[in-house]
C-alpha cells in the first residue's frame, strides 16, 4: 500500500484510527529537495519519538528558495521519502506554511532540527506560531540532534543549482558578509517610515494566442484568451516596500474614475496609506499590453502595447498645488523618500525641488519609456542619496557613442552626490559607492516577465541601503528582488521580505 496519502484522507480516515489505537504521531515538515544523511538521521530520530512518522513536503509552487527551486518535482520528492523504512506516511502541503498540515495531522510531536531550537534564528518567523498551533491541538515541539547538512548547499555546489559565475561571486561575498548581517539590515528597515512619491499606473495585460500574420495586412492575428489588470508604477514599489515596514505612504494623483479609486483603497488600505489628489481632465494612466505565452515554459512575449497618456500631459494647477501642499506638509515626517518619476507629468520642477531639498534620505528612479524617451533624463535631478537606472537610461544621460558604462556611472554618481546601481538585465548589476564600482551577476536567467524587475530591484536595494547597509549588500539584495520580480507576471504580486531572505539564505549556502 502506498505511503503517499492526501491530506484530507489522513485527516478524516487515518488520524481517527491512529487515535483509537492510542498511537503517538510525529510530524516532520520541509522541502526535502535532496534527501541526504542529515535528513535520514533527522527522520530516524523523529520516528524514535513516536509510533507513527508522518512527513510532509511543501508543494513546488509554494517553495520560496528562489527561481529554479525545488530542483526535484513534487512526485519525485515524495517517492524518495516513501522509500525510507522509518517513514509511515507522506503528505503534500499546498501552502507556504505548515499550518494546513498541522491542522490535518494534529501531531503529538512536531519535530524540527536543532537549528530551529532558537526561534530568533528562524528566517520565516513562523516557528513560534507553529508551536502555538501544535500545542492548541494537544501536541508539543521536539528537536532532533546531529550534524546539520544542507540540501541547498549540495544542489548549489554539486548539482549546478547555481551557475559558475554566481557561485564564484557568492563564495567571495560570504567572506565579507554573513546571513545574520543581511537579516539585521532587513530588521532595521522595518523601523523606517517611508514615503513613496510618483505616478500610479494600471497595467492591463491581455493574453492571446497568436495565429499568424493577417492574410491581407502586416499585423498579427490572435485569439483572445483573457485580460487582467495589475497595480503598477509607484503602487508596485509601495507594495514591495510594505513587506519590509508597516509604515509606507503613497503620495500621487489619479483621474476621477471611481472604480480605480475604490480598487486602490480596497487592495492597499491594510498595507499602504494613500494620499491622493484627483484630476478631472487627466485620466488615470493605463498601459495595455498584449502578450502571448511560450508553449513550452511559462515565459511571456509582448506583441503590442497601447496607453491612454495624453500628449504634453499637464494636470490642472489646483491638482499640482494640492499635490505639492501635501508634499510640503508631510515630507519631513519620513525617514526615507522613494521618488519614482515615470515621466508622466506628475513631478514638475517645483515638486522636484521640494523633494531634493527636504527629503532626509532620497532614493531616486527616473524612468525612460516609449512615451517620454529623451524627455525624462535622470540628470535633471541634482541630488540623490541612492539611485537606480537601467542601461538605456544611463546612455540617454551620457549620450557619447563610445561611452563606457562604468565611466558614465561614476559621472552620474558625482552629479547626484550619492551611491547607486545600474541594472544590466541578464548581466546583473553594477553597484557604485564612493566612486568604486563592483559587479554582481544576475541570480537567475529564468524569466517570466521583466516589466516589474527594475521596480523590485529599486525597492529592495533602496530599503536595505536606507537601513544603513553597504552598497554591496544593497546590490545583492536588489538583485534578489529583481530575480523574484522577473518571475512575477506584471505586478500581480509583491516581492515579500520573507522570500528575499529565503533566497538570500539559498545563495549564501555555498
């Protein structure tokens, strides 16, 4: 009989029978990506604590170790565990946490490795909550002892879980920095009061299947699948930041569309404070992209895009005055200001001066896109404590045909009087600090959609830097944010702090 059982079957049929037989149940939970001697010792010790050992694994879609993990799929990981003599039942957990399994199994002993004995060392911050849940069902926590091995380290080093370039970079990085240090800066970020200023953008994605070229014209012919709308622009950055600190305020302007206003407050009110000004003549910005999906992997290609941005966009004077009055009143209340200038008319010269003059710590992003190319150049600013831009934006700022990126980045750093980052797509990123440049490779080449990657990089790198982290750690954290963001379609989801830390732990385990 198979040891692999459904969660609901164990709860409704197996657990009551074990209780009637007065059998003690132990539960172990994890990813179990590559079963090694440490796992065997852990599971054997757990079996010695009870009559029946249940092992649950996290389903692949809920594993938060970064793109490309787990290395083995759900079926393979369960089959390996099923083959172990000490294991009685194997269950798949379809959740980010073990809560659903604990509720179903109701273990007498929930067994963890000794590395979890100190709750402060748990990246997820869940061990105390899990303990309370286990105890509520009449169980207790138990800990195994023995040498601690690492599936992640084995996969990273012996199974090409990381590229040679990333592994070499991380080996050097871990000589200078520790995971504890990264976590400490993340915790410091949680104490910051953050203001995000910039354009709100609604990203509409229409998914379709391209059938070919139209028979009588040169355009694509496609069959509609469905459409989705995501909150982008400064909203996306505010959502990323709200995972690191509970005190995030977004200052912006939108049109008079009631459905958009209600959606913003419905989706953000529990995470972000909104300070909005409303225009009766300029609509809320909507960027509509048409996409097709690669048939063999979850990767999307944009085939066409339109937007509703008016030419020579200019808000009413009362909108600008209201927006800038809110800015003057509140800016000194915040520890850090993220200025997200998407070049759609909201940030005028006076607003720029208010922010540059009054922000205690200013993080700047001045974006180039198809509607403002050549008109929204970062060098229009004269101050930033930290900044981020891409290769195209740097080229526009210093348009010499043969310009060297490192030389241009140093010029920009001197011009703004701050440190920052140049994102370079699949090549990773440059970080600059006191005119010294260091290079960090891309942590993944697995990409679903690059639309939100730059914003995620800015949010994560900026938050670590505002918390006092050196630029190298900011670059490292930002590249993690970018890798996670590139695997989110549009801005459907935010990059979460716990996922950044889990991925950092994965990378540092070399």
